[in-house]
């Protein structure tokens, strides 16, 4: 079972929200922005899960850092989609996932094992 504090459940909810929002993107974006934002978003919980199962601290932190990078990529694609007029209303919130992931990484980095 995954640790709740790792942020995977929150990241999964973010992916679901991004899938719902991106359904409304123009069809011409299907193989461009729609695919890119979904791919980046899915990478976040996937890397958290993979890192969670790694045994060594450096491996765990590497996967969590990849998740952070994918989260920032997701943030940019959402910003772009809003500025292109594809999202009307609030953007999916990446802050909670970012905060939880950062906190979890700090705990791992400061742990004895």
C-alpha cells in the first residue's frame, strides 16, 4: 500500500481532473497539447509510485525529483492551455501535489536509512 503522505492519491486526482479538463480542448490539439499535458500529468503519480518502491535513498529521491519535473511541465501546459483559451475557469491545482511531494522528499533526505 502506498504511503498517503507521498502525494500519490492527490497526484492521481490531479490526473483525473486534467483528463476531464483536456476533453474540452479543440480536436486539433489531440496529438499536441492534449497528449502532452496528459502524458506529463500521468508521469507524476507513476514516478511517485516507482520511487516509493525503490529501496535506496538516492533512487527514491531521483524518482521523486522526476515527478517534480513532470509536475512543473504539467503546470506549464495548463498555463498555456488557459492562455490559448482552452480552459475557462480555474486551472487544476498542482500546488497540493507539489507541497506534499516536497515534504516527502525532505523527510526521505533527512532520514537515517
